[in-house]
C-alpha cells in the first residue's frame, strides 16, 4: 500500500474514538473517516477526521455507500451490529480491504447458542447450559434445577445481540421465571431461542487476541465493570469502567491462551471458518480455573480504551499483517503502564435517561488537560465549541499511570472536573478497587 492511507472506522462509540486515535498515531495515515461516529470524535484532532452520520450500523448497504464515497484504503468494522449484519462480507465483495470477521465467524458473538455448542465441540471450559425454543420447557427446567438447589445462580440469555444487556441474572426460581418471560421483549433474539446457563461465581476478566485465522497475538488483559452501581450492584450496562492489565489473569495467562484462545482460533479454522479480526474472550476465574462466559467478535467497550493505547507498534502494520496472514512475522510492542477508564453516563442509564438529552456538559476540556488523561466520547454533541449530552454512556475518562494507584487517582481527578447541568452526570467511584487492594497488599 502507498504512504498516506485513508482509513474508515465503522462504529459510533468511545471504542471507535480510541481506534481512530490508534490509526491517527500511524505516520502512514493522513485521513480517518468514522461512520457514523459522534461529534466529539472529530474534535481537536491532529489529522483530518471526518464524521459521517449518514449510515446505520444495522444497514450494511449504507456503510458500503460511504465506503464508495470516501474510497478508504482500509475499513475497520469495529461494532457488533455491523459485524452481525455481514458488513465485512459486503465490503469485501465490493473490493475493499476490511479488518473484522465475516458474518459466519462473527457468529461466535451474535448467536449465543451456536457459540456454546462451538465451545462444546472444542473442549473450551464453560458453564452448563440448555437452550429453549418455547417457554414451557424452560419453566419446567427452571423448576427442576431450583428443586435440587433453591439458592442456585442462573443466567437467562437472549441468543442475539442486546447491546451487552441480554444476560439476566437470577438467584431464585421466581426471578428465573420472570426472566424467561422477559426474553420475549428482546428485539434482537436469533429466532425464538434463549439459553439458561449455570451462573459462575468468581472474578471476571477480558482478553483480546488479534487473529489472522492461523496465528494470533494476545494484547494486555483487562477487566470491565458491567453493572451501573458501585459494589457490582444495579442493572447490567454496556460497561461502566475498565482497567488494564487485570492482575487476576497473570497466574493463568498460559492456561487462558491454551484453553480459550488457541482452541477457539483452531476450532474456527478446523470448521472452515477462518477468524480474522479481534477475538474477545469474556472470562471468569472460578475456584482457580479460568472459564468462558462469552466470546465477542470485536474489541470490548470500555476495555478497548485501556488496552489499545498501550500498543506502541504502528496499528496499521499490525492490521495489515493480519489481513495478509503474517501476524506471526511481526513484533508487537506494548508499554508497561496501567490504565483506568471511568465511564460518564447520563443519570438514569441504562433505563430512562431521555431528560438528560441536550443538557450541557461542562469541564470536558479541563479534564483533558489533566496529566496522563484522555477523553473518548460515545454520545457528545458539539455545537459552537460547547458540549451536550446525547446518549446513555456519554464519554470515557482514561488515565495512564505507573501503577493502578496513579492511574486511578488521575482518572478520578479528571472526572471531578466534569459535570452535566442539573446534576445529571453518573459514574461509578470504585473502578479498579480489586487491583488497588492487590497492589497495596504486594507493597506491604
Ligand atoms: N465490555 C463489554 C462489551 O464490550 O461487550
């Protein structure tokens, strides 16, 4: 490829903001298009960044139309709906080089039943699960398992994509029965199928590998915080904060790689489904054993915000090596910093936050000036240099440090400078607490 590439990133959140920064850092890139993006992604950039909202992530033809308009040298399809809709396949059929798995490979995320059965075929450690096509047999199954163990933890899971909110936790039969009924209300179910899974108890982690179908490279680990409130309480969200690396994973690195990354990539290849792109493993350590909660076919959000900035190697070189199936031929360098991300959301998220739309966000620029801090946006409108809320998760405050204490302190001192008129900013105040405790223990 020539020098001065133009790259199109498909997605609209803080994850796509940080991906666009990774491309911006490459001396080979002079133009980035983010589709549909959000206003703040284009704010105060060093290179030309075009935000084009004339597309829908659920409509691959609308993405193709933008690719034809901008003629990028590379398209990075980063968002789950776009992957599930076959955007990669359509762009490739039209001659564009595309980073991201094709629809059949992205199935590992968008069809939870298929994914569990794939893991079963390849001996990947996972919870017990059953799938159902109608309510009555699910109710009978729930009654049977709670008869044996009334305090059992279960998850009732929609099969399709639900913006990270499709897994409903239950600790009693009554709650499970309510959650079975709620399955009907999920819009993106794949058919009428849903799962009931054994709930695993332990500490969660996220792992990211870039795979060219045969070989792979594993990035630094991370840990997401999925519930809306401190102490892991409240409703599930898309993610309220993250740290990287996640110390819990360190003793298990070899086992996680062998049992859950290698087996998945080889398993996909053995089924003729070469996995090209980012493979995201959501895992949990249960009694000293790493187990799989889920696979996703992309970077996590907010984990991407804490992992990707650590990559020192030109991201374009890594992605091109992936597309050319020579990932094992390049050296990838990552820094030794610790990063903490705290997500700022509209008060009310993940439920009704409609009253916050259009409210003024203050202090974002001051926060960006905090040493070692960057802001990535998911729902920030920019008008006449002022910022306005437009969404549930609005922005990620990401701080780097030499250790978890420094990174956490910087993230929260930046966040303290931000507010939304009417006291409408919500964020968790406990992001990173587990590793703070581990770090302090090690130091004593
Ligand atoms: N961090 C959760 C997700 O990206 O699905």
